[in-house]
C-alpha cells in the first residue's frame, strides 16, 4: 500500500517558480509539467508525451503560444492536456490526451490536487489551508525550498516536536528552555488539525531572534503550531521581553511576531520537497534582516535535512518489528501520524472523520 495520502492538495511550487518556461517537478511519484499560459494562468499536466513517453520538459520541447510541442516527434498539446496536432496526419487520436491536474494559486504557493486513481474524489479548493502572511501587506518574507532524501512523515515528526531545536539547532534557533518546557497538545478531529503549544516565560534569546529583532537579555518565547495534514505546517512565534504578555484587547504591539510556514510535499515515497517561509511583522523594509533570516533559516533547514536523510537510511536497513519509544513531547507527532495514516487509507479528509 502506498505511504502517500492521495485525494489531497499539495504545494507544487512557489508561484515565482513558474513562468513562460516549461517547468517540471515530481509530486507524489507523478512527473508533472507546469507552465503559465499567455494570460498568466498556471497549468499542470503529465510530463510524458503520449506517443513515446518523451518528457515534455526536456529540450528541444518548447512552448508555442498556449501549446506545448514535444521535442521528440512534434505532438502538440493545449493547456488542458488535449493533443491538438500530430505529425503526418490530420486526425488526432481520441486517446491522445495528457493527464491534467487541478491547480490553485494562493498565498504565494501553487497547490495541486493529487487524486487517488482507484478512488478519485472531486477537488474542493475551499479546503486548501491558508498561510496569508506570505503575500499580505504588513509582513516581509524570506523563503526557499530544499530537497529531502527522506519520506515526508519524517519531516512531519521533526516539525511537530520542536524540542530538537535545543540539540540540533543550538547556536541558531535552539536554547535549553525549548527542550525543558512542557507542551500542550490539542486535536481537532472534525477539522483534522493538530495544535501543539509551548509558552516559555523566561528564555535565552537565540541568535536567530536577537540579531533580527535587536532584543537583548532574556525573552518570553511562544511557539504555537498548527498542522493541517498532509501538507501545511504553521508555527506562530511570539517573541517579547520577559514579562511582556499580549493585551486583553488591541494589537500585541510590544512583541515581535514570526510566522514560519512549511509545505511538506512528497516527491516520492522516500523523498520530499521541503518548502519553507519565514514571515515577520517588524523591520519590513530592512533587507539585511530579510537576508539574515533567509540564510539562518536555510541553515536550520539544512541541519534537519542532514539528520532526516541519515534517518531515512537507518530506517531502510532496520529489521521488521523494531519498537520505538515515545514520550510526552511526542503527543503532537503521534496525533499527526494517526491522521496521516487515516488519510492514506481513506483517501479524503472527510473519510478520516
């Protein structure tokens, strides 16, 4: 049985990655071709010509207006994946059609619907979770994507338990208080969302925040996670001087807020596209702060990549029946696993309820 949940929306790319060039990416084991039409709409279709399976993203394949011309034998496809011309004959075979994919561009991401071929379900764009900070006024954003040679569930585990920041990311984002502070976990089974919170009243200020905010000394640090399986992870970070709490009403103007967003998209059953973004509500015009957060967050992401790539190698050689140990801090990750397993078995979120 596949380990990838289907009949789901996944992030395929940042909108900035797709333009009037042929762009290929494998999503959930499916090679997919992306490009923008002349009117600016993103289109997605199978990256294999129906004739001899030549990748349409491979030169000398090319765009001609709103059609794709295969660089091997000249089969030509419209933006809906239908073949409009074949070499040497006027009649286009009825079956000459590429698989096309529903796409939605939202919050700087291009989302794609990956159906279950055995139990297809109708895609509902209103079910795509939101990350509005990524293209909203009042926020500055740094973002990127790193390839992970590990299954996507390992990245979910990693992000749901931030105690690893103390050990894996010390000197960047981690301090001793992160691992020392208990968490609270809630699961909204109706919505299929996992919430994990860690509120630290008095903590060392890690370089990630000291350099970007200018805060000195001890801080109050809040980490509030929302995981929307299978793809979107949100970390609402609040940083303020010790003792400064949000007001009962009005804006929380004495604190700094960072919205960390991960889109966790399987490439294959054993590799992952790790999309990451850091949005902040301070120093909006300071490009030095943007560059600092971009480079430091990428360093943190790459530390995770090294660890998870190695863990994937370990799991690949592990004997059957090995039992891992879980503790209190794993409550969020275990809840996420349960929902992902139900999604993988059931195909749609509605069937996991």
